[in-house]
């Protein structure tokens, strides 16, 4: 895959690094050359100083060969304009756009852009912390209908199997971490205190699932 990224801040540099480590071709653009210091020494992609919506800069970054484009600066207007140029002028099939103002999300989705809204993601993860204690939400799918969690298993009553905590169409255990080693468990695997399980959960079910996922409180209500 050929990826062009605009913005070499903490988010952009991390995405670029992960793509590069996975063997993809990456070009990253930033107006400030100092920003490229966020990239690790082993980064083997192309770094280009310039404005992300400048057509000449984008051509230098290989936009005409790109399979995916991402605008990840901290400026909504730069991100939207850069993505619009990539999508509409250079016909990049996928344009991912970081937008801080969630009220603008629907408007820009209508332009065919894939919108990432840190404000909304942050709010959802804080909400998850309220509901799920210290368990960590890692990934949302679709329009936030499905969320992946890695969380500590808390036994309730008798020993339970994977099958007993799964809920058809609502909760699915996809990995088990025991004593630092991860593997794909069978449905009859017996869960032990101290296990960590990676689970896909339908968000419509999430606040009904505290029995399965949340830590028991000392005073519990």
C-alpha cells in the first residue's frame, strides 16, 4: 500500500511509523521540518516539507500513486482542504481526515471523506472508563457500533467458560491473555482470575455488560 500523510505531529508520525514497519510505502508532509524529529531513525519513508494542500507538494509525495491519504494536522481547515484536493483532484480512493469539531463531521462525510474526530473518540473512551473501570477500549468499527476491549476477567460465582460469557450478536471473545501469553481460546476454555480477555462488544449492549466486564466495587450498589 502507498500512503501519503499530512502532519508529522504525534498522531501522524505514529501512523507513518506503524505503516512503514508493516512494509508499506509512506510519504509524510509537514510545513515544519522539525516535526520530522518525531519519526524514529529506522523510518524509511519519504519526508517532504510543504503545505498539505499544495498540488506540487502532493505530487512530490507521490499522491498520484497513493492508495490512501490521511490529513492529521491539528488544523481542521488544513485537513479538510488537503483531503479535498487529494480526493477530488488526484482521485485518491480513500481520504482520512482528522476533524476536531464534531459538529462538522456530517458535512465532510458527505464529501466522501473518512472522518476521525478525536473529541468524540476521547469522550467515548472516557465514557468507557466510567462504565468499565480500568479496562481499555482500543478500537471502534463502523459508526462506533462495535468496540474492542482488553480487560481483566473478574470471576462471578462458579468457574465460567468462554461460551458462558459470550452473547450471540452482542459479545464475542476473540483472544485470551494468560500469564503474559496470548492465544485464540476454544469456547469451552475455563476462565481464571487474572486472565485478560480481548472482546468485541456491540455498544448497544455495553452498559448492560458490567456483570461480565466491570470490576466489582468494594461497596457495590
